[in-house]
C-alpha cells in the first residue's frame, strides 16, 4: 500500500472522540436504588461495606445499612460497586408474601 502524504486527494477523516459520559453509571445506580438491591462497595483502601444505595449524585452515594450507621461515600473513594447476589433484597422491598415465587412484577 503506497504512502499517502499531505498532497494526496483524500481528505483527512477525523474520528469523533468517545463521549466523556455515557450516563450508564447513573442508570445503574438508579436501578439499584429503586429496587433496593443489596450491594457491596469496595473502597480504594480495600475495605468492603454492604447495604443498599438510597441516594446518589455526581460526587457521592449514600449507602444505607442494617445494624450499622449509614454512609456517605465519595465516588473517588470507590473501587467498585457490585450487587451482593448472596443476599436477599430488603424485606419491605421484596415481593408480597402472597405472590408465587418467580412472579416478580
């Protein structure tokens, strides 16, 4: 393939850089908060805290915990947030007792 220098007839095609924010983080945190899904948050220092996300904004999340103080955690201190699949959702956020298993509407 021959080298095409600046004098070639082809225009330089500039690629559009990727978006700085895809808004997927906000959508994920919103879903976790609305459904009160249990989560594990691993902090940058290695500590893991568990609870559910009750509030979030651009800079922080509020982690509500049972039997422990609630936490406001700055996002720059978070290594990752993961659903705590080994735990059940909060009792008052779970499906009604009369609904058959698997009937999550």
